[in-house]
C-alpha cells in the first residue's frame, strides 16, 4: 500500500491497516496548485512485501478524461522491500507542460510489486497504464489545479511556448542603474515573470552596470543574458543581446546554492526613445547535451532557468561627465577630464581591467594599466568601463578634446 504522498501542498498519510487496505483510495478532495511550465518534487512512501514495488504517477494535463497522452506519466522509481514500520520513501520530479490546460484535473499515484525486480534491479516497470490490474499494490487519486499558463506571455513578446522540458531556477535580484528588483526562491515562480511595472531610466549613448543574482545548484555554467528591444519591433534582435557572463557560485542568497554575475549595457545613440522592453534570462547551459544559449531571448527546448521582463525608459543623450552609471561604493578618479591625450585611473580598490566605448556602444580598446593612452582617439565623448580588483563595476565618462 501507499502510506504517504507529498506533492506541493499535498501531504497525505494513509496508515497501514493489515488485511483491510483497499486497492483504490479516493483522495480527490485533497489538492494542490501547479503552475504550467514549472517542475515539482514528489515523494511517495509505502511498505513492500518480499519484492520491490514500482511507483508511477499520472496526471491528465489536457483534461480529456484519461491518462493516455504523451507526457502524462512519470516513473518515480522502485521502493525496496520493507515492513510497514521500516517503509522507504522514493522521490521524483513532475514536469508540468507549458501548454497544460488550466483548471482542476486528476492525478493518480500507483504502486505495484515487481516480481522480476527481485532478481534483476533493472527489470522494466510492472505498471504500463493508469488502469492496470495491480498484482499487490494500491492506487490513490488526487486533484491538482493547474494555473498560470505562460504561453505567449508577456504579449506581444515571445513566451515559453517552445519549451519541451522545464525546470524553473529562479532569478532573485536584478540591479540596473541604481535600482534593484528582488524576488524570492520559493519553487513556485513562473518561467517568465512580469516586472514591466519596474522602470529603469537610461540615456542614449550611456553605459550602465547590470548584475543578476539567482540559483546555480552548484553549477559553473549558469549564464545570464539581457535583451533590449531598442528598435521597438516587439522582438529581440541579434544586436540587442548582452552577455553578462556566468554566475559565480558565491552563495549570496542565504540557504541556497546561488551566485551573481555583472556586466555592462550600452544604450545605442539610435535607440528609440521612451518605454522599452528589457528581458533578463538566467539559464543553465551545457555544450555536451543542449548547446549554448547564444540566441535565447525566449525560453525553449530543454530549459533550466528563468526570464524576467522589465521596462527601460530611454531618454535623449546626456553629455554631462557627472551623469554616468556608478557603483556608489567605488571611489574612482579619472583625470584630467577633459583630456587632450592620456588619462589616469585611480581607486583604492585597485584596477583589474578597463574597456573604452564610443557613444554608439562600440568597444574601442581595453587594458589593465592605470594610464590610458587616448592620443589616437578623435575628439568626442567616451565611456570607460572599470572593473576593480574586488570585482565591482563602474563607468566614467571622458571627453577627448
């Protein structure tokens, strides 16, 4: 028999009763909410006789009254033989498709003894369908409420409709130009979260530091990208992408394996003015089985991560040398400014690296010397992105005469 099922808000215990346990138990009055496109952990506990028992979960995602469709069954594994007092628990993951029908639907949990597994641990499952006649086991039914289908969200931009397998790994914080947005790691977040009510201000021709914090699960290839629809064509074009790098596994989120990465975003001189969509994507990538995420403004395929949408209010150029994006904790002096030749970068944190950009966002040079030679630069306004030894970013504006 099954003695406990834990799944979302469901934590149902049905005590072992020797000789009177029914083959089927109806717990459809017990339910939990599931978000389309998300993944959830499930645990099933129960004793088994002399033979291991298979455990399979079925969910009627398209609400057509059966469990026969692709993607509606989940083999959780085998429970080893044990007495009721020493019953084992087995854990698995349920992936809710992004196109799952919203509303109440049935979940079925089956447990059945597998005679072949007594001598062969790799024996195939003894459960083939949700309506199998069980040798010695039990069936329990529950209700799940599917909500928040993210297909086509957030209009008119692409959503998560092309995801085939999904695990949401949350973004917990985005910092841009002095403003921050925080969200928690709670296991219930959407694939794409709508924070378009959060507005970051920016000026044409300026470069701004941006940082992304979130879960890494201890992996070293969790990357972050930012996409900005500069031409307002309701999509994210190839030249509207910013690679922010890999999260560093520094565990900034208490109690979670997490990291942070920082990069720079330059607003082109020809960017359209006004409210503009910004999308931040954090995702795990592995060249061995899914390729890189070079073109991923829209979650698709086998996706482990999350996206968040924001608004950037792009304003005209600002040529004041004081109106630049800075980390307030970094005290930098760049002098002389304006300059006719070289400038010197001074800071107590120490210089790790600098990059120089023109007002259109093109990188012109880089280096690690505190003295920057600008003799060959034509007169104009330039941005120097500065990375300190303690990995802080700031940007200074320099005028070359």
